[in-house]
C-alpha cells in the first residue's frame, strides 16, 4: 500500500468516526428535547436527516424509539465518551512506557 492510499484510508476512517460522534451528540439532543422541550416530530426528523446526515428510514425508526423510551439515546453518547476517555488514558500510558523503555535502552 502506498503512502497516498494509507492517507486516504485514514481520512475515511476519521470521517466515519466524526460522523458517528455527531450522531451520538444529536441523539442526546434529540432525546432531551423530545422529553423536556416538546420537540415536534418534524423538528426531530430535520435534525437527524438534515443536520446529522441520517437516512429517512433510520431517522424515523430512531424517532419512534425515542418516543417510546427516555434516556436510551443519550446512553450512546455517555458510552462513547467513556470509551474515548479510556482510550486517551491508555494512549498516554503506552507513551509513558515507550518513553521509559527508550530512556533505559539509550543509557545502557
């Protein structure tokens, strides 16, 4: 694989990651506004379809789910945030271990 190909793949993965993050945040907004601010069905569909790039069928099903239960959609964001926090912590820990190893090996 060439360097150009790996950059394209990395860019596509990054775009997918941010799309899922955007949806996760929008899901939380959707659920909270539906339950506490009397958001209309049309406003909810507009948020999902026009602002977070979801397909109409997906948005309709999500709206029905949000109307049946409360607090399900925000849990996706909470889980995502927790996972990102653990990942950042593990990344810092791995960097520290590599740094210690490199310091040790260069001295001896």
